[in-house]
């Protein structure tokens, strides 16, 4: 799996690691837990993410090498998401509820792996459980919002995710994922809006290659 495709998988899957972490914040900063003020932000973020059952918007991704790509995203919980990258990227990432598939039309590659093996499964669950196996390492405030940084407390997912929210009204503004090699991929969201009635076909991605062509390795 090339660096660009690794960055793609990280940015897609890590969208939700921070979401899984938020209500675990009380045990993230030592015996004293987080402050009451931080807990207010955590609770607001939890409520917002739980209510984000169906949404669409634009994203801008910057990979560890500084390359910028963008596209359109669609979310439909439980289980489904789609990242459609604008030309000339040729990349398409789809979760159908059980499998995450990554297709590259330019390289003619297709990879698929279980949704449960990615952090994405935590956010796309029907009910977001934010109190198991995750550590919130920081809650930081800014003039127009706040950022919550988290990592997998079970160490099944290397690196960390920082979810950024705007304030008044609260909205997810984007995330930055840092992998085990300290390489960071940033995703900024634009015009993310709740919606309804997304077409089921958006969340279907089949291997377009002939059956005798072996799948690429992640």
C-alpha cells in the first residue's frame, strides 16, 4: 500500500476514533480526570456526533507529503460512508456496512477489508459507545471552537486522531490523524450538512476488475 493510499485509509478510518474516545475523557488525564469545563465540551461533541445519522459535504485532504486532494463525502449510520475524490485523483472509498473498499481508477487497483478492523466502525455504529478502550489525551480550546485528541487505549490502532469542532452552533470541522510513524493527514470539512434520503447505491462498491486479476495488498 503506497503512502497516498495509506494516508487515505487513515483519514477515512480515523474519522471516528476520536468519536469513540470522547466519553472516555474522564480517565484520559490521570486520576484526577478532566475538568468540568472539558467534560461539557466532551458531552456536547458526543450529542452532536450521535445525532449525525445522515450527512453530506465536501472535504479537503492534505497528506503527509503536503499533497492536497478534495472531494465529496456521504455518511449514513449505521455502517455506511462514501469518500468520492475529485479528478484527477481517481480514488473512491466506500463502506457498505460490512466492508471498506478502496478503488483507484487510475492505477486500476481495488482493496477491501472488514469495517470492524478499522476505527470507522466505532463512529458508524448505530449507538456510539464512547466509554470503552479509548484514551482522550487532550481537550484544547480555540477562539471559534475546540479540539479533542484521542488514541486507541487498547493499542489496536496506532497513532492518534484530533477531532476539531466549531462552536455556536457546534459542527464537526475536520480531523487530523497521526500514524505510528508520526505522519499526519489532515481532513477539513466544508458545508457538512445533515440530510436524508441518500441513495443506497452510494454505499455499494464492487471490484470492477476481471475475476482472474489478483487484488492488491493493503
